[in-house]
């Protein structure tokens, strides 16, 4: 009898924990209140995307010449795999610190602006060529998209902050559809104040050709 009550109590507690996690996720209420919330909040495949993404930090000199600030001239830190740490900063919260550190320890012309640029492409292109030829009839032509995440002063102060490329495309798909615009404005009960001061702009001020053909790495101090 005691074992039956114990099993019943465990099942009730387990379902109650999962239920609280579902409610927390649905209402966006205290989702990150405690590390244990990770095990009960129903967020299957959280953060997964069909697009791969890389982050580039670029400086623009007063002459109009661009400088690559990542990877850093002295090598970069790889926290997990062969990717630099700036690629793991999905919110671009610390990329400007990497850029200002490079500018502070290198010789270069006076800098007018610093840019954080997101590069995105479909993950289906990450398969080897042999696998691609077996799966698809068309040639493997990777389409890359470049999106401006932020504009900063040489000291790291934010001038313009934009959302990620995925969120930008989502907003464009909503705002370009008339009935979705109507549904969005009609059903919105309140204003969302969790997005901070980010603003949406058209991607990207810097073209890939400019970055690849005119960008150079600054000269480290002492070389």
C-alpha cells in the first residue's frame, strides 16, 4: 500500500512539475528563474534554426577602408570547437568588446565606425559535395545573407542595434501580409517591452564584396 501511495505521489509531483513548466513557457513567466527550470520548461529544440550563422566584426576608417577585427590578428579563442567565441554570442552582446580590444592593441588609421555583421546561409549546404550530388539535382550554389546587427563607435558605444536575421525575416513576412498586419494589430493586448531599444532596418550596409576585397586586418602593436 505504501509503495502504491509513493508511486502515486511521484507521478503527481512529476506531472505537476511538467505542467508548471508548460505554463511558464506559454506565459513567458519566470522561465529563467532557476537553473532547474531548464528541465521542466517545454522548449523542445530551443534555439534550433535551419540556417547557420557566423558573426563578423568590422571597422571602418575615416578614409572609407574597412578592417577585419575578427579573427583577431594574434589568433582567437575557441571555447568549444574550431569556431571563435564571437560566433557563440547569438545576441551580439559582447562582440563590440572584442572589436574595441583589437583597435586598442593595433596600429591603424582613425576609426569612424565599428560594425557587427551577421552572415547566414541554409544548413542544407553544409553537407559534403558527394552527399549533395546524391540528394539534389541542382548545383551546390550557397546563398549567403549579410545582416547588420549593430553599429558602434570606436569606443564600443552602441549607435544602432538590430535583431537577428531570422527575426528580421519573420517581421518582414508579417508586415508584408495585409491580413497578418490586421490580425497582429487587432489581437495585441499590450506592448512588449522586453525587446529593449532594438530597431529593424534593411540588411546590410556593407556588401560582401566590400568586406572581401577591401578589408584588411589591423597591424598588431609591436610588429
